[in-house]
C-alpha cells in the first residue's frame, strides 16, 4: 500500500471536501486530549487506515482465498464460537489477536447500553433507518464508496448487511458470548480492508475521487460514519425531550467507543464524551455533506426498499419524515418530492406522539395510531433483516461494482 505524506493527505483531504476550511493545513486540528486515549496529540485520521488488517486481506484477495474464507465464516456467528476450520493460518493468527473486547471495555456499561437500546428500540430503528441510512447518501465519499463497490450493485443485499450490523449492535447480548456483534465487527473490518484494496482498481471510482491513489475507508471516514449514526441519533433523542439518565448517556457512548475500536479506529481518535463527539462531528461531518449523483441514486433505492413494506403511510409521508429528521436542505439535495400535507401532520403529530409515549403528556394525540404503526413497521423491517430467512450474512467482497 502506498505511503502518503501528511502534507499530501491534507491536500487530498481539502480537495475531496474533508476540510472545514479552504486552508489544507486546517484539515485536522482535533486534539486527542478529548479522546479516550487523552494523549493531547494531533494526528490526521485520513492518513490512518488499518495496518493490522490491510496487508492480510490484500494477500487473501490476491491469492484467491476469500471465497473459501466466506464459506468458512458461515459457521462463525456468535461471539463465543470457536474460529471455524478451514481458515488460512495467517487469518487465524490475526483473528486470535483482534477477536476480543478492548481491555478498557466496561461490562457494566455495555449491559446498561443494552437495556437502553431495548428501551429506545422504536426510536433507534426509526433514526438509524430514515435518518442515518439516508444521511449516508449525502456523505460524498461514503456514497461513492458504496455505489462503486460490489454492494452498490445490489442495494437490497447491501442494506440487509447494514441492518445486520445495526441489529447485532442493538441486541441485548451484543457483546456477550451468545451475541453476534464482536464477530460481525471483525467481518466488517475485514470487508473494509477488502474495499480499500479493491476500489482503487475501479476506473469509475477513480474518476470521481480527484486522486487515483487515494485509499478509501480511513479512520477519518469511519469516524464520519460514527457521527452519522451514534452522535446524530443521540442528538435527536435529546432534542425530542426523551429522558436519558447520565448513566444511560455514558453507557450508550461507551457502546459506540467499543464498536469503533473493534472496527480498527485508534483510541486517540475516539471521543471521550458526548461533548467531544459533538465537537468532532461539527468539525468532520457537517462540512463535508453534499449532493452527488451517486448519493441521489442510493437514496432513491433505499427509500424504495422502505416503500416495499406496508407501514400504513404513503411514500410521500415516508419521504417527508426523512426530511423532518434530517433537514429540508438534505431533502432538496436528494430531490425528495414534497408532500406538504404529510409534513404538517408530522410537525404537529410527532412531538405529541413522543410526549405521550414518554409519559410527558396524558393526552393521546390525534394520529397516534398512524405514527405507532409507522414506527413499529420500521422496527419490524429492521428486525426481519436481522433475524428472518432474509438475513444476509456479511461477506468479504472479491470485486467492485460490475
């Protein structure tokens, strides 16, 4: 893998829309004093990939071993499962090192996070699906990486794999031996390494990156995805007035800190508090969001998948709800058709629905049953992709979008 100088990566970051300011030297200034490492250093996360994983996966791809690995992985599902037979020796050695929680993981906090996820499940599935999922399509590099990778050619399968990751993270036993999330994270980390190796070989992807040797899915890109998920969702829950105790808040963040570590993000990039996460998000996520042809296409496909399920509301309502939880600016970027009648209902009815559900209001709001069917339907859509026969295992790709 080609080494890139800090100056070169900063320049690339600015060219690709990473920087909040025009000056390339301002591309990254977030100090690790606000990270869980608390080291007070400044390192550009877009110059950091995954040295422990990338050479291994590149070798497996070049030697044609990935199909056999994917077959072996079919039997490796639960965190407590032994590594499956038939894996290459170097992959076994690697997995023996990474297939575990970090030393600083707190089982009490992870258990508290599991109970919080259970209590918040309806809101989480709604926000992960119509919020974070659609937001990913206005993160230009993420949208292009998805579109031009193998998953972009079959978005139903790609979405199901994303559901698998989210479902496994939200499960009550996510980090326990009976849960799946540690295994799912390892498969996802290997998949990221494969994409890093494969996408630079795609002429279509190179044509939209501004630099042909730029490598996708850096630590910076994963941080951006975290903020479009964890930081965004936490912010929406608090803005809706949902009661979250200090212990629940800390536990929900800790869950995401462990998740980032399992994906290969360095500890000096992982925010130590929600205040630090919010600051980092405003720095790395908000400035880079924009419309792309690839993102518009992916959003249309994703919303089309949602529309295939009977949620008790019109497509216009679904698209207006996506606008409501994201912003009309993002909705305009994605060219989502307007339905002003639905929007008026949402703006009045959703806050009243949340207030009643959370015991903040004794009055059953008009439209309660409609909102209830909507959020329950989205939850079932999410859960079915994680538990039913339509479950799609995470597999390592061997090529790009045809």
